[in-house]
């Protein structure tokens, strides 16, 4: 099939998932056309079946706000026509679903039918999409999608709760490529971070309020009172400066490293002992699943879709949002008990295997095949 994928090309979970999906589809012989304003960060491989089309947004002095959605819809039309696409798969509703609707209408006038599938990822529904400023367009463009998927049961339910959705939302959970984590941890790397054999805790996010990064630091402050430990803070975003200040206030700055955005997440995860994700909400928590694939137990909240991947006292621990006392206790309980840590590492890995790319990508292919002539679908 010839598939157009639209996503945010950043480190965010929706962009990561969309890019990994595109790469997997290309490996299976499909032609995959990424339509984004920048090369997606995980699109760091050469594959003859992958194409990248940059959305250029010309500026003009009259515009206070460059019309990105118009440029995106026009680029979609161009790629649909010139590469004879069979369907579009847009990740994150805003503004991708409405741009896809516009592109669909334009090519329909030219006598071409292009189905589009919208995958909902989280904040497009739970934070931004609900805002009155966007809601009518979000509701309309979701309903106009030929198929709608959500990355967790929780996100599907939240979408039905807050939007007047007239169609079935199919749940296709996020996935991870287990193979990528099947390598030896870099001992030298571990020694640089934790020279005296300290336990390594890790957090990775876009440092937005919804991530409650302050709770990572408070939890860690409790841990270092009980055992030698280091904390790696991966990513960047609006809360980062404040968090560096908080680390100083809590007198843990010598044990915490803020290392910014990282592309080699596998190597960092493989040397970690505990991944901390105390979010206010996660539709799924792809970062937690990637940690589990690297045999790292997860300490998370029980918000949103997190209970669909993290199993309390099995693959890690879950606490109520903001309960830093329990999070601190759970972290110490785990990190001071080598037997429990080894068991949870294994359980975390086994849980991640249930979300392996090999299990999930065929679900998307089955979905696509509903909208594509069988001769095209069989002849990838
Ligand atoms: O978490 C973010 O702020 C980024 C956001 C995104 O859209 O890139 O992540 C959302 O989509 C991910 C992939 O499906 C999910 O794993 C995250 O849980 C979800 N984030 C939220 O719901 C806050």
C-alpha cells in the first residue's frame, strides 16, 4: 500500500509512535510518505520505501499567524496525487484531522477518494481538544474520519465522554520494538553515571505541567535519604529551569543530571533501575512502555491509561497523583531489595513483550485493508 503519515515530528509520544509505525510498515514493503514540517526525530534510518515530504509554511508580513493547516492540507493533496496514495493516517487530531478532511474534499472534487484514519493520542483530546476554541473543529474532523483509533481504552472512554462522537473508536494500544532493547547495557556508561554502584532512577518527558516533574524530584529526595542513588532527567520543556532550581532547594543537585533531549534512549534505559512517571494524566505512557522493554520497572501514577500497562506490585508500582510519600516509599522498597528488583525487571520485560511491534502493527494493517482494494493490499 501507499500510505501517507502525518504527525508531529518531535520527541513527543505521538510522533515517536507514528514514526516507528511508518518504519515498520516500510520494512513490510509498504511505501510510506511522511508529511511533516520537519524530519521526524526517530526517522534516522535509510529505507527505500520511506519518503519524507516537508510542509513549507511561507510567511508573509500580513500574517501574525502563518496558516500551517492550509499549507499542510495543500501538501497532503500534492502527495496524494503525485504518489497515488491509498490512504492517509494522521496522528494527533489537531490540526491533522481537519487538514486531512480538507485534503479529502479537494481530491474528491478531482474524482479521487482518499480515506483518512485519525489516531487520537491524548492531549489532543484531554487538554487541547476540549478547549472551546478548538472543540467544534475537533469533533467534526474526528467524526469525518473514515476510521478512528485511540491508543488506550481510557482515551477512547475520555473521547466519548467529552465529544459527541458518532462513530466507533477502535483501541489499538501503542507498541514497542522489543528487539531494539536486546543488547548489553554499556557498563562504562553506567560507571560514569553511578561510579560507586548507586542505583539509577530515570525520568523522560517534555517537562510540561501535566508530567508533574516536581514529584520525580521529591520522590528522589526521599530515596537518597535511604540509599545511594542517581537520577537522570531526560528531555526538555517549560518546567525544566524550575526543576533545576528545585533540585538545589532539595539539596539533591549533586545526584541529579539534566541531560536534555536524547536520541539514544535505549542505551540510557538499559542502565536504569527505575523509571519514574508521576503524571497528572497519560493516555498511555509510551515512555513507560519503552522503559519496560529495557527491563526497567515503572513507578507511575494510576492516571489515565497507565494501569493498562503498569501492573501494581508486578511490573512496578502505582500511586495516586501527587502522593509523593507513597512514591518515595515504593521506590525505596524496590531499590533496597535485590530479589524484588530482579523479579520486577523480568515482569516489566514480559509485560512489554505483550505490546511488541510484531503484535500491534498487523492491527493497523488490518484496519488499512478495510479501506483499500484487496489487489492493492495484497500486492504491497
Ligand atoms: O505526553 C505528551 O505530552 C506528548 C503526547 C504526544 O501527543 O506526543 O503524548 C501522548 O501520546 C503518547 C503516544 O500515544 C502517549 O503515550 C502519552 O501518554 C500521551 N500524553 C498524554 O496523554 C499526556
